[in-house]
C-alpha cells in the first residue's frame, strides 16, 4: 500500500513541481483552467439542455440518446489518445523509470491508472459527466421511474466507463511504449500536434462554411441515428445502459452494464499482461522498431560541386547546407514552419467575405512574410545546444549570418510566392502576380535584415516538447516578447517604402511606373540588408556568449 | 616569457547571479604541455574551460590562449583551439560525416581537405560504418568520438578536453589516448580536464586542482604532493583527496556499518 501511495505521490509531486518553479507556467495553467473550464461547462450546459429537451437545442428523447452516444464516443476517443499524445511531455507517464524498483506489476498498472486520473484534464470531464447524470435523471422524471435511481445507475455506469477509458489509455500507452520512447515518435509528435491544430483551425472554418451554406444542423446529425453503428462499442454500451436506466428498463441496463464491465475486465487483463511483458523487457526495446534514418552514403571528397558554387565562400556554403539539412530533419523547425499556414485562413476569409481588389494578393503575400517572423527573428534559437560549436568556429560572422539568411529568404520568398499565386487564383486575379513578386522579394530582404538584429539582441530559447523549460531566459520572456513586438513594428515601418512602391503606380493610374518602382524596391531591400549586415556581424561577435546563455539549456559548472 | 605559454588565465572570475563559480583563477600552461585540470563535481572546471575558449564571458579577468586575448580577439583564439566539451553540443540532425566535414570547413579548411581528413578521422574513431547515421541516434560514446574528431580536424595548437573518456569504451579510449600522445609529441598543447586520476597521472606533465572555483594547487606531481604535505612519490588520488579535503572524514552508511559481516 505504501508503494501505491508513493507512486501517486510521485505523480502529484512531478505535476505540481513544474508550476512551483515557474510563476509564468502557473499563470498559464490558471489561464488554461479558466478557458477550458469555461468551455467544458459550456459544453456540459449545452448538452444538458439537449438531454432535457430545452432551448436552444430542443432535442427529442431519442435524439438526446443519440447525442449521448456521440458525446461518450468523443470522450472515449479523447481519453484513448491523450496519454499517448501527452507521453513526451511528462516523465511521470514513463513507467520504465519505475522498473528498477521491486513493484508488483499489477500495483504499477493500477498506480498508472489512478495517476492518470490525477491530471488537470479530469477536471474538464466532470462537468460533462455531471450533465449526463442530471440530464438523464431529469428526463426520466417525465414519467418512467424514480429519477434518483436513474441518476445513481447512470453515475455507476459512468464510473465504470471512466475506469474503462483510463485503463484503456494506459494499456495503449504500455503497448506502444517501445514506439513512444523512440526518437522518431518524439519527432513525429512535435510536428503532429501543431499540424492537428492547423487542421482543426481550417477544418472548423470549412465545416462552418458548409453548415452555413447547406443548412446542416445538430438535429440533422442526430436524425442520422449514430447509435445504430455505436451501440456495441464501449462508449455505446455505456450510452445504451444509461438510456435503459432512464426508461426504467433494468434488464437492458444490466445487460449493457455487464457487457461494459466485461470489456473493462478484458482491458485490465490485457494491461496487466502487457505490463508483465514490460517487466520482462519485451516491449520497451525500441531498437527493434527503429530504423535509423541515414543520410545517403558518400565519400565527400569525390562529390562534384557545381562550378558556380565554387565561387561561394566554403564557410557560407557549409552553413547554408547545414541550415537546409536542419530544415528537413529538425521537427522543431518544421513545426515552426506550420505557422506559415495561418495566412491560408486569411485566403479563406477573404474569399468568404468576398474581399477583393488589386492589392488583396499582395496583402496576403505580406502576411506570409510576416508569418515567417518566428523563424527569421530567432535564427539562432533553433541551433540550441549547437550554438556552442557554431560560435566556436573562427569564421567571419557575416558569412554565418548570410548562410542562415539564405534559408530565411528561400522560405519567405518561396512561401509568399506560392501564397500570392494561390490567393490570386482563388480571387481570380492572377494578372497581379508578376507585378507583386518583386515587392515581396524586397520585403523579404528587409524582414531578414531586421530579423538578424532581433535574433542577436532579443533571442529566444526554443524549448522542445517534453524538455524542461526552466531557465533564466524564460523568466525574462515576457519583456523580450514585448521588445520583439516593437522590433517587428520597426520592420513593418521599414517596409513602408516598398508598400509605397506597390501602391503609387496604381493610384496614379500609371502601370508603367511599376518598371521603376519594382527594381527600386529591390534595391532598397538589398541596401537595407547590406547596411545592417556588418553592424549585425559585429554585434554577433560581441554577444555570442549571451546568445549561448539564453538559447541553450546547459548549466554546467 | 609569454611566448612560451599557450594558455594564460589571469584572475579569471565568473559569477552566476550571486554564485561565484570561478574565483580569481591564475593558470599557466606551457606550449606542448599535457596539462591536467582536476576538481570535484561543480568545482568550476567546465566554466573555466568555456571562458578560456570564448564561449562564456568572464565577470572579471583575462584569458590569453595561443597568444591571443579571448576578449579582444576571440576569432583568433577559436581558430587556434579545439574543444571537446563535457556536454556534447553537436548538431545532432547531421550525420557524423556531415558534421565533421562541416566543422572542418568552418575552421577554414578547403572542402576537399576537410572531406579527406573526415574520412581519416572516421576511420580512427571507428565510426566509418555508422558515419551516415544521424548523430541523434548515436550512443554516448559515438557522440563523444564524433565531437573529438570535429575538435581535431583543423589540427589545433591548443586542445581543450573536458572529460574525454567519460562514456567511451576501453578500445576507443586506448585509441584516443594514442592520438593525444601523438598530438603532444607534435607540440600540441593539451588542456585535459578529467575525473579519471590514473589517466591524468599517466599522461600529464603538470596539473592544477580546482575546488569551489579556486585553484588550490598547480605544478608537477611532486610539487602537488608537496603542496598537499605528502611524500613526492604519492599517488595522485591521495594528493587530490588531501588537497580537496575529502580524506579528512571517513564516510559510511549507518545501516551497512551496523550489519554483521557474513564472514
């Protein structure tokens, strides 16, 4: 019993330690609890009105049962995958750290189930479960059975359902332990979660548009009777049992509750069996699963190099190639690139609001350029611990900056060009693309020049998922973010001459003037970059030690 | 006289907020010398090395390495030194071959020269078979050998090694020792920080011992023994323990000392 208590203490200790050491994180947690708590209460309230047939949803009783099926399925899916997705974040999820101690396997499994119920997310489950109990008790008040009995039976089934989803989540976690501990999974999840966020963002918008256009309503979804397909799933068994209890059909209730209990028993048995395999070292050996990614084998000295590239200083080429390789291989950089998807939403919004005009593609292109600011304004942050070695090299610091800027320019110009073309095609204004592109190149040069200054004077440490984020720099993060926002505004002001070059020919109704303003804008952008470069290189040399201190986690003495 | 010294640390001091990690360190390492730098965990060894190579700004004091002041001429210092850090800060998403070659070019070698030396280093470090695997998938020992290869590729005048043998198997360790001795014979200055006292005893001509950021003694082995008040032929371990004050108290665990012996 002491071991079980100690394991639960461990979970509690590891959970609150993160917040004890960082007031900023604690503030973030309070904010998350407030927002998600309010969302959870709102969803629960909405469901409750649906269960009792009140406004605004006004569902009939069969429709309320359908809603219950969908709701429990949603909870089932969420809790099934949440431990797996959250695995890299918390060391408390990694039971392999407990394997060195003589803890019986079932005790360890039970502790993992109980400790998964101790996290913050369980708080968001409670309002919804409360709404189901209240809703199906009140509904039965219409005339079937005593409502308190229906409520008690619903609570019993929901307790079983919660045990089922927690044990299933932990079983899946144990089953996938080998994969979850692998570097490839950690990489994949780093990209996957922001990707899901972007997809959700865009998907929500598209669904909203579709329902707006097609008149799809929640009543229509419920009319499709999802329970026909869901009844014999675990969530469907729970929903069917609650539904039966609300009608006073105790035989049907007992049948579905017993089936759910059996499924839960099987899951618990499976979890215990897998835990035994973990004990035997059969699951956690990720090397069997891992196929290390290898670069193509070659002998460097024999690889030909294009003649024009021989004119490029070797150090500049080396940094550029390294940056491109990192862009391809580093999940953190790929994850940051997903931020460039935000302007895509603007294309959708612009088309929905019928926004048009000759400058709409240019505006969207500009958005792509400034959406790349997290990359261009923190060019050393993504090197993280590698900065020690980068700054150990005696290379000319201008070459370091240019090497990194080549990547920034490729991304900004490439993405904004694609974005402008897509926006122009969507808005049926393809003719404006050729005249817009030179201005985007010029704006990218200004952005990169400003980004160098921001990267040197106001760097940010890039914290990987699951990494301990505590450092001196993160405590100063708020001020740095404000200052970086100011730098961002200065960069925006510096692009105003380029904007003027784009607007003037249109307002003067002199299209031929573009032949002057376009090259002048590029010269302006290049001049800004060239003027800033030596200053930035000199500042970099002076501030390398501070950059290492801020951007890396090393605290060796 | 200064021309004969590869490393001169003059009143080097580093504060982290209110914590003084390195306190007024004065050290001289002669050209071609194999210099041991010893101290318990947290004594300030890594901080001293990082300040010496320009990766950490001293709060006070100067470091002159290979004739260049690290504060006023950091690039010249960096061109002259190689560093094997204790915490391996590598570009782990590159393969060992890519990384070592990258380091060579960044140290000013031509691409072809860097490529050639990379192959030799991979061979020496027995990394050739795994050379195209990303470093992130390497074992600690393989990472250490990759870092050492990158530190050696430009034939540095001064080599700073921070715990070079930690996490390395006996075969690689022997190969690395031989490389270090070759480098010493060629006149490379080696600043060698390690916990493995027998290696320091065997390889180093002089050593310094740092504790709580302060140099408590430096010199040849007999000089260190004298500073510790021990005979000149004392083992380095005894000298080290005496100088850091660890031999004063006999440590034991109550539940072990109270257990009756099985014999």
